[in-house]
C-alpha cells in the first residue's frame, strides 16, 4: 500500500482550508467547506503519528539506504517489492533531481512517469521534498535566524509554493509566526449585484491588460465573502484595486441606455474612483503587506499600476512595484521551475490538482507582470531589479480561464497563438520585454565607448539588432494583434471573450511603436544630423505616422473607450507626436524629405486625441503642455536657430512649471535661474540630447 506521511501530531485541519490558508473549524465537514458547498471534498490528510525518537531512528535508516542506492550499488534488486522502504526513498529523491536511471527501478516512480495513474496518497508522498541537508540549504542556515519567509519556505521544503497543507503546514506556520491575516468585516462600496457586475466587466474587458488575477476564482471568492461579510485585508485591497480599474475605465462614459444592459445603475464621479484607489492603498498598509507577505497584496499593486499614473502617483506606484518584486521573491514565485504534470483519478484529487495548477499559473502571470514592468523601464532608468539568470519561472501559458477548458489530464492546456485568450496580449509583451533586457545587456557587453566613433557604431549595431527583433515579434503575432486599416468591422475570433478585437490590434501597434522608439532613443537626435544613423529617423517617423493614423480611426465602442483610459495610451501617443515634431523642427538639418504639411496634420490629430483625455489624466495634461510648447517651436524655428538649445529651454520651463504646481510656488515671469537651467538641460541631455551616451557609464 502507498506510504503515509509521518508527523509528530495528528492533523486536525482539512486539506481545503490548509490549501487556502484560512482558519478551519476542525470539524468534518468544517464550516468553511460547508459555506463553500464543498462538503464532499472536506477531509483530513492521513498521517502516521510518530514520536521524535521514532522519527530520528527511521531517518537514519532512510539515509543508510539512500547512501547504498547512490553509492553505485545495484538499485533494482527491490524492484519487485513495491512496498519496500527503498521505493519510498527513491520517490522522495525524485523531487530534488536524481537521475532517471536510478529511479526507473522504483515501481512508484514508474507509476509517476508511466501510463498508470497514482492514487492521491502516493501523489502526496511524491510531493514531499527530502529533509536531507544539501549545499544550498547549508548556505542558507545563517538566514534561518532572521525569520525570512523565503528562507523558511526553502528550508521547510515549501519553496515555490504559498500553500501549506496538513500538520506539516501547521508546523511551518508556527515557525513563521502565524503570518496569515485575520478576517475582518468589509464594505463592498456598491450593492452586491452591481459590484459583481463590475467584476464581470473587468473580466471581459480589462483583465487582459494585466492578467494577474484569475477572475473566475476571484468572483467565486467574492460571492463567499459577500455571503459571510468577512474577508482578509489583502483580498480587500485587491478587490478595491479591481473596482478602481473597472470604474475608471467604464463608468465615466457608458451611456444610460447601456448601464441597465450591463446591470449597473451606478453614478460614479472622479472623486469616487479616487476614493476606491485610496481605500486599496489603505488596506495594503492595514494588512502590513511589507511584513505579512501575501499573493493578494502583490496582485493589488499590479492592478493599481493601471490607474496610479493618472492620479499623480507615479513615484508611489514605482516604489510599490519594487516592493512587490521583493515580496514575490520572498514568496518564491520566481523559482517555480518547469511546469509539472499532475494526475489524479479521484474526484477530490482532481479538484485539488485543478486548484493547484490554477494557482501556479496565476503565480507565473504575476511574476512575469513584474518582470515585464521592470524590464520595459530599462531604456528610461538604465537599470533593473530583476536579472534574466536569477529566476526559473516559465512564461505563462496561452490558455482559457474556465477551469474545464484550462486544465486537462493534470496539466494546463496551451492554446495555439492564433487563438485569443486573456494571456495573448501580455504573452507578446513578455517577449518584447526579453528583447529590451537583452538589448541593454548587449550594449553593456560592447563596452562604454563614450563619443568614440568606433564605439558609437558598435552601439548602433545593437540598436538595429533590437529594432529588427522587435519587428519580428510584431510580424509574428497572431492576426488579431496586427493592425490594418482594412480591419474595420472585422469580427473577433470564435474563442474571443470580446467582440470585435480591433481595439487589441490598435493597442499592439501603439505599444510596438513605443518600444521601438525606446531602443532608438540614444540616436534619435543624431539621426537628423548624421546620415549614418538615418535608419533611426526612417524607422521611428514612419511608425509614428502609422500609429497616429490608427488613432484617428478609433471607434466609439466600449472597448475603445476602455483602451483610451489605459495609462499607456496617452504616454505612447505623446511619444509618437514628439517623434514627428522632431522631424519638423530639424527639417533644415537632415537630408530626408517629408510632406511637412502632412506631418503637421498628424501632430494636430494626436494633440486633439490627448486633449480629449486631459480632464481625467495627469499624463495627458502634462503631455499636452509639452506638445503645445514644441508645436510653438516648430512654428517659429528657422534654419539659423539652435534648435537643441531652444528645445532645452522649453523642457526647462515645463519642468519648472510642473515643479511649482506640485509645491504650490508662484513662478515669476522672468524666471531663468542658471542652476535650474543647467539641471534641466542635463536631464534633457540624458533623455535624448548630444551627451546621451554618458548614461551608460557606471550602470553595471
């Protein structure tokens, strides 16, 4: 019969409560399972209670047999005795990477890797890591005294998992110091049915932007919490974050006729959405998210990123994302390793496996969201917090969200790339982020040439490489992510949750153009003065033109209105307008010829688009002031003027005006202090000016 796990105490918590990390009434069925209507799945893990002395003796016996197996002696002599102790040892050591040839002689291991399906108990045995001391555990012993959650998980054999099960999980919780969160009463803000309708809108129209929440599971948990009136504070922070994104993206502009169709009768104002945002931040801090790490806290930060920049919270959300990266590392979701294949024949086992696989997929999505945000900021910050070689969590799978379509035969079902799922858009962005990281790494590998001509060309070779790789990713996307003016009226793929998908193609083009601008940014001004870098000018200006033409054709549909309110949309549109303005302002210095009247029309189209977003976005308001100033330079510039100096002066004035608006200071008409001017001009040089290559010095 299969081996039963040993423990020094009897298990009183049911497996479902242990998996979900909630309090259990310790009855069968327990209160939580009854409330969730899962009485049939409520059971305790069977364990064999042993004393400390018995555990030490048996551990010594196991070590002796393991030494015999790995010392080169024949290991197959017990192959015909599946109940022998050697079978259990080999199964245990399979989880820490022993060779397949050694394990092949074990009947239990043959079952795990063969066509026969194991029962639930044997799966539990196979999942328990060895307590044998290894080199990496020995190196971590000094950190055990600090009580770091990641170290405790690693030494406790729970690395890569935030779910504790059975009495072994209770032991770990005692070591950690009960880091779970108590249940509190909560306010759903809106009537329950309308709040649920907002969550469904988020699932259908918004979740694809971040993809860090499995919305079917979240809505199920919402129903449970709504019935009980209690929830954990990190979950509440996530709930308010989702409501913030949903309310800001939809309720501002939905016609009254459509509100009833969507099941909504909510009147939402700007201050209401701001209050939701503040509530989410408040409950993050109430839950002490810095010390009591929770996956829900990380998810809340990821969702808040979708709206924070619109409310002048860029610095706050930047620090919160950095904290989320460290929390995710403490939770070990950066070390999930290759995807497993789990099989469970029984109903209870199947339910547990499905939940575990969904939880693992969500962790992958969260980690890669953080990776994506970190790496896509490299061109602007010239540094990153995550290194490519320091995690092994694979990219999320392109899969559906419903459990019956998502999981099959103990694994997540990967859909072809031409089938749209909630993961499709972020999957492409993940690939783009990898190229951005590699581009920065390749730039650093060729050295820090400064202004040496040979060094400049080495850097430019890496820039053209990144340009080509990014365009390959875009051209290799599924057809529904590739924009074409002939797409008007095209219907969605049959598996798409929203119809049509034209808004996704528009977002993908705008995002691809912006990422290509970022890899060329160090050569953008040079491309107007030096023909050796003319490809940068051609590539960026043509993409900017195409993107603005696309923005002009946006439709008045719910999905397009939601896309307009993404924080990336005004940012990327402003960048396109600035790129075209450069071509206009430097028209006397570069040999390439354009239809300058057409370029001005594109700028005006982009400016009008940004003007529409100004009332509800600080990004749009600042960008509009910058565009107005640059448009003024274009109207007054001549061949003899020093355009770079005039642009620098505009940047200085806009920055001083913004700083004064932040601090409440008054600006005198003749403000022109030399210190402020030099500081701003130096920032402009680092951004895109003559000395932009200096930023590579001392980065790594």
